[in-house]
């Protein structure tokens, strides 16, 4: 059998070993991507969740899918009591199972006009960090809603924030920012590129900036965020929702090149990646591969005390499966964010492992039982 091959002059056992090695390598080449079945075998982290529930049902169900979470409390409600309740439940989830959730807190804005606001906020965050918080989230109400006593809109580059950001850095915690909105926010509903943006801004007209020309422009929102980061270059920053640059992977790349300590996560913006990859699949693949160390997976899943945890889990499970199919296979799939089918990216395993787990472990050290 081997007489006409280059192996003929070598011992048969050696030749058999070479052939077996080639077969193994061939098999590995065929499995350079995760399959749909691998979804249930691979450990994953969703870095953008809002689990504000008394029960542990949702997180327990997510164990089936091998998911852990960064669980974010946001200071977004007009009622301070409701905001504090979000924080209470985030720590409830954390203390119930520290191997599953990592808590992120936000800070109050109600006392902004007091001269000691920054010091009060630092003391508040110090207690939260001692209780286990791994980061601090700032939300779009900074720049789009919150005003001082004189009616001036407060932007994220206000110097009053900087001592707070310095404290976050000193404590080796992470600042997470949902600042600004997708570029669709400044367009008429009919011109928006994804169905989720169209439905959100129809339901939340106060945040639909096309209706509010008196408010800062998209470019002004992005510029304020970038000025803040330029003034705080050593601060580890996770830019939520693809840094509100979801419309262009080239713009996201420029952002990451300019700010080496920044990461981006895809929560609620995977549809925008899909919108782009439908038009230029290679460009999106090249971006994901080049910046594989700077991208985090997330969904923006929300569970509160009034939610049906089983129903929310089922909806989230379906979302997780769609995303897994998109990032790991080259199959065609339908997604609710777009009105046409798209092809998956078929990213290499090592890239997916970083986006779904490794980068989160590096960004949030000592979380999920690491330390």
C-alpha cells in the first residue's frame, strides 16, 4: 500500500504514524470553528445583564447554557428608591452565588449641586467596592437628561467627575459607559437601520434625538466621551453597545486605536454588526479578528421582580443561540433586528473564546470565583 509513496523507504510503523498525524491535523482543520453543539460545552460570560430579581431562577437556568454574568445596576430611574432597589438585588444575586455574577454599581446624581458631591460619591463607591462591586456604570442620562440647578445639561467630560474616575482607577475597578445612543437615534424612524432601534425610539420618544434638535448632536455626545477618556488615559473603560459607534467597524477600530485601555461590548448592537456584514462580510470578520482582544460579548438582558424568569430565560436562550450561530458558523440565519437573512461570520475558535470568556476574565479579574 505504501510502495508508491514517499514513505516507502521508512519503517512501516513510522509511516503509519505520519498518516495518522496527517489525519488528525486534517480533522483539526475541519474543526477550527465551534459548532452549534459546542454552545452547550463552552463556558461563556455575558458582560451586560440587568438581573434585578429576588429569586435566583434566571441565573440558575442560565447554568444550562454555561453562562456567567456581569450584572449591572444603573442609576436611571427618577426615583432614588428604585435605583437603590436595583443595587440591592444586584448584590443579592452576587452573594447568593459568587461564581455566577459580578456586580457593577452606579452612583447617585441627585446631590450633584452640593460642593461635596465628588467626595460623597467616592465614599459611596468605596463601600460598594468593599462589598464586591467590580466596576461602575455611567448611563446616557449623563449627556441626554441630567441637568444642574441652573438647567445646564451635564456631560461626561465635566471636571467634577474626574476625582471619581481617578478613585475608580486607583481601586483597579472598571468604568463602563453607555454614553450617547446609536446613530439611528438622530434619524427619522423610517430611516433607521435596525428594527430594534425603530421600536425602542418609537416607544421612548424622549430619547429620540431627531425630535429634540435643541439637544447635543450625535457628534457632540461622542466628542464629550472621547475628551473624558483623553483626560483619564489609564482608566480601564468598557464602552457599552459598541461605543455608540455601532454603524461602522472602521470607526470602532479608530476608537480602540486611540484609547488602548478601552474595550467594546456588543450588547443590543449585534444587529448593527449584522447590518454591516450583510453588506461587507469580510470587513466585519477582519475587524473581529484584528481586535479580538478588545471585544466582549453581552446582550443587555433584563430581569426584574415582576418578570417571569422562565420566559425571560427562554427568550435570552434563543438570542444566545442566534448570536452563537452568527459568530461561529457560516450558515444563513434570520434575526429579528433585520428584515432579510444574513450569513454567519465563522470566526475561529480562539477569537470566539476571547470574545465570550477570556477578555472578560482579564477585564474583571477576581470575579466569578477567580480570586
